[in-house]
C-alpha cells in the first residue's frame, strides 16, 4: 500500500478487539513511514451499523475530519 498511497484510514470495530487491532496496524504503518487517520464509528459498534443508522453523508463527514492515529 505504501507504494500506492500515503493516505490511509483505519476504521475497525469500536470494541476492545478492534481497538487493539488498530494499535497493532498503526504501529506497522508507522514503521514504514505512513501515518494513518483514525475513522471511528462510535456510538455504533462497526461500519455496517454506523452506515445503517447514520448514513453515507455522516461517513463522508467523518472521513473529512479524521485525525491522525498517533501513539
């Protein structure tokens, strides 16, 4: 991926397993010089639930405002 883009969004489930996976994936990206952005779906538990309850416009707004994931 790093050869194709430096614009990466991490959007995993909002539970503990998703948060741990996000930390692990973020560390991998940082080792290769990519700083991902954090895409949260709270209060929903996952992307599907978020889209069903909030809609695609809300998702687009979250993409635009996503902060960098930094340890």
